[in-house]
């Protein structure tokens, strides 16, 4: 097997390998770097990843590897340091990183001094501070001070490159990650580096706005604070927020993300790498979809339009359901709700002798692309379909309501009126039980019982994306009231990269009085006297995974952080 | 460069300037298009042709405002942003309208020592403009540039990205301006190097009419 020696440790490898830099990073050998990004070409322009590289020396005549008196291979090092990001690895290569070479340490330090010459060092007012590769690496590998005694170059500041991205050209180190993103990944070709030498900076050419639907990705990949979000600028420092790994729900792709929360408000959404779903990227829609979690939330359950307690809400819903014939009830599941919630709803329908729930399709033709946005604007249509739910047809549903065939409409986390499934008039004389996220829900004014539902950032659950990838969501913020499962999950899933334990999460501000479906649906069932244990979502998925072939293997532990690909429906494994 | 060192401010370029040329004017002739196609075929990928096409456009339109850069990008078949990046990288591509003749006076190390700034200041007072400006009659633009690789014949200047005029003195500058005013291109004068004179019997170029034998370099007034 081929081998490579890095700082005296020998690593074996086989087959094609990434660049030396990535090879090291994959083995947790840290090498400082800025311009290299695993998804893009390596221009090797930041010069931060320098290492010493050598090959065993061979005897010219015999071709034998030469050894010194002590029997060690003689290594001939390149006279200059090499950039590890653009170096391919080959058998026998010997590498010295900053961990073993003074020369490399010195070079990295000097390089950082150069990078910082014209950098404004305005970290105290910079959004990137706290998770800034330049700040971190300057701290770890950089010089103690600068020897540059002249005025720093002033460049354009707070320039709106487009509607969502702001440039501070002084902070830019010209790594070209952002321009490479637009030319290699999104292919919008909206950015370029203009001018030359100390005067250069990234910019759109005249007459062009940086408005592509994936523009905000450059904010994450910018290794300094040169590109910031118009939306998030100056709202919070990273260390004041906690981040929770989850998925986004504006469409059926289920891109992996982090929800950043401060005082129980979601403030920003950033991508989380998952090579099976969204790789490193996240659409702008997905990033800006957080206000509905914070604002426009209902104050609590209502009965006949009046505020009520949860118990009264459950009791009234049970009363309504218990007094009609099962076939005069219609259940609507939801492509916005988790598999668990929909499954419990199906159980409830079954116990009442009602047909399986249907669900509303949220397809907006043309809103998707071939990448991370789909025409389907709901996250879990696949999950509903796998549960055997069919799509509710507006042509049939409205007339059935109007024709007096249905006395009770039970809606899980959706809005039949605004989606056009039926009109408010159709609902005249129908008792509506509604689980809803937002006050602006247009079915809400017609609801006899309304039960505020926990949104994707407040619950535990499973969503199946358009490709059949089943993924878990985790609570990023707390809800009002005590729920042991949620509390445990919050504690377990907080990937706080910056926070300290017991801060932010548990302050009492901005807590929403809502319940996850897996609490409120059993709440209604139990008020009806039906036997539906208030169980936790993990147990529900375990049950589904073993009883329903469409969810085979989808247990919480199997899904973990990155989800699993379910087999096609009907396919036997 | 001096001003930039004292006051290093990079200004933001205008993001939506009004176009200078109308759509009717923004076309390449069939002959130019054929030329462009030929250049494109000469590189492994078409991107390579962009520099020549920008050059062609500059000769045709006089300078390269954004709409002309976009035209060249479309013609070559590369993104506008890439062409714009290339055009702004090279100072020899004029993004702003210049005078008919652009005088690029070298003030880099060797020329500076040999009086590059003396020449520059002489031209400033002679033309009545400051460096970076254009004369009212639109004839001359004066610019300061870094080393043009003719240090052996310092001080020197270049006329509109073309002709080198070397071994400059006030008299030579006067003559140059006269020639240009008359609408003529100055004859290229080859200035030989000392070693040519000493060792190679002059080493005259066979393709050049005017010669001047190497002489000791002048020394800048300020250095003196
Ligand atoms: S703005 Fe950021 S990503 Fe773009 S070149 Fe500058 S440092 Fe790199
Ligand atoms: S990461 Fe290697 S040169 Fe920038
Ligand atoms: S310094 Fe003027 S040509 Fe080199």
C-alpha cells in the first residue's frame, strides 16, 4: 500500500486521494488555510497552507532509495515551501507541517502578517468575529504584532452587492472563494475581482446585481467578515446564540441547516454540510424563512374564538368528534407536519372509524430549480404519501363540504382556506378543529377549536424529503410549559459552538404557548377516552420503522444527524 | 503612485453608469467578427481570446465602458463578469475616455533616478494639466506608470500603449509633442546599451531606422 509521512507519522492510502491539505484535514491534522474550499477549484492564492514537502532520494544508477548511516531514508526536500491545497499526494511523500517545522511556522506567521497589513482589524464591530477563520488563525499561527507603519488602504465599505449580501472590501483578503462560488457552483457569474494589487476587491460588473437565489452562500464561505448578510447584520454576536442542527422546511429538499437562537428567537439559518442532501449550500429562501417561527404566533388554544386552556380545548374537540358518525368526519394530515404527528392523526382517524387522512399539496410550479429548491413548497409530502395519505383534491373536497357530507373537519398544521382546498363559505356549518402555527392562518377564524402547534424549530420529529431521505428535526428553542422529551432533546442536540451551558435556552422570554402534534393529538384522543398512550416521537418512529415497510430502518439512531435514504415505496428490501 | 501612498483610498466605481454608446454603435463588423472567431480557435478554451478582443474593441471604440466590455464578452462567449475582471485588471485597457494620445511616463525606480519625475513635471507644465488629466483639446492624457522594461534607456515614456520614446530630454519631449500635434507617429529610436557599443560593435537592429548611441544616463534634478 502507498504511504505518506506527515510529521513523522506514516499514513497509508490507496487509490485516488484529494489534495494534501484535504488529506490532512480529513485526519484531523490542522493546516491553516483560507482560499481552499473542498467543493471548488484550488487557486492557491492565499499562501497560508504552506508546508515542506520532500521525496526519498534515489540513487541515480541503481534507482534504489538511498539511506544514511543510520539506515534512514534520505529525503530531498523541495527548496521552497509548497501550498498543500494544490499538492497531490504520491507514494513516499514526506511532509513537514507547522507541527514539526520552524520554517513552516515562520512562513505561516509572515504570511498572516501580510494578510493583515491592509485588514482593518475592526473585529469589535464585525459580524464574523467569533467564528472568523482569519481571526482564529491569526490568533493561533499569526504574529504578535504588525511592523507596517503606513496608512492602511481604505476601500469601499457597506456596499450592497445585491439585495441580501453586503460587502466591506477592506476586510477582504481576496481569496476568491465568493467569485469561484458564482462561477463554479451556482454558475450565476455575477461576481468578479476588479482592479489589481492592493486596490482589488470582489464586485459585480456595472449594471449587474448580485441577486441570484443562492447568493447568501458566499457569506458563509467568506473566510473573513467582508461579506455579511443584509438581513442579519449587527443583530447578534455568534457567541450569544446557540445553534441546533436541523433541516429547513420551505420546500421538499430538506436542506440541512443550523438554527441560530437567542432569547428563544430564531435569528438566522445557516447551512449544515450533508453530502447526501445539500452538500455545503443553502438557498436564500431557506435562510430567510425564520420570522414565522418568532412572530405571528398564536397566544394559546381557543374554543369558539375565546382563549381557553389546553384541557378545555382537548375536551371540546373530543366532544365534537365523539358526537358524530365516523364517516362524517374528514381528517387532513399535513405535508408541513412530521411523520410522527401525521401517524398519530391516522391512528386517531382509524379509531374513530374514519377514512385515512388526506393532505394538501403545496406545489408551486416554477418555484423550484434543479438544485436545492423544489416546486413542492412543503417539507414532508413524501412522508404523508409513505403513510398512505392521498392528496386532497379541491374539486372534490369543497363540494363534499358544501353538500353537507362532512360535519367535522380536523386539520393538522395546515390551512385549507388559504391553499384553496375549500372556501370559508364551504366551511359554514362545519365544526373545524385546527392545529396551526400562525395567527395569519386563514382557516383560524372559522375554527371551533384551535390548538397552536409547535413549529419545526420547537419539536422533535421526522421529515422525508423529495428523494426519500428521512431526516430528524430537533428543537432549537423552547416552548412554554414543561415537556421532558423536548427538554432532553434540546439539551442533547445543542451543538453550541460558542455558548456556555444553561444560558439563553431557558430564559422565559418569547416562549410560545404551543404543543407538538405528538402531544396535542394524543391529548384529543385521550379526552375521547381512546387508548393512545402519550408516547414520545422516538418510540413512534421505532414502531413505524418495524411495522411499515415504507419507513423500514428509519429509527432515530439510524437517522442520526444526516438522515437515511429510505427505499422506494413498494420496493422490498 | 505617490498620492496613493500618502492617501491610500480606493474609490468605489460607479455601479450603473449611463451607457456611452448606443446599441446601434455596439456592433462588430463582419470582418472583425471573422478575426475574433480566428482568435477564439487559437486557444484551448475561448476565454483565452478575451484579451485580444478587448484590445480590438479599445482600438475601435477608443476606450472600454461597461457596455463595450459586455459586447466583447458576448462575442467571445464568456461571462460578462470575467471579461470585466480582466479589463479592470490591466491598466492598459482604458475604462474611461482618454485623450487621443496617452503619454505614460515611467516614474519607477530606474527612471525616477534618471529624472522620470522631471520629465513628468515638464510635461505637466508644458501641457497645462496635472498627471491623470486630459488637455482641453482632447489631444493628450498624461499618466504615470511603473517600469516598462526599458530602464537601460531611462527616462522614458510610452505613447498610447504603443511607441516607446526613450532617453528623454526636454528637447525630445518638445519634439515629440510637435510630432503628435501634427498627427504623426514618432519614429522609433533605438537606444543602444553600453555593452552593445563596447563589445558588439554597435549591435544595430536591422529593422530600425533611427539610432542613438548609448550615453551615460542623466541624473534626476532632485537627486542631484
Ligand atoms: S469577499 Fe471574502 S470570499 Fe470574497 S474574495 Fe474577499 S475574502 Fe474571499
Ligand atoms: S489554502 Fe492553499 S494557498 Fe490558500
Ligand atoms: S524604471 Fe522606467 S522603464 Fe524601468
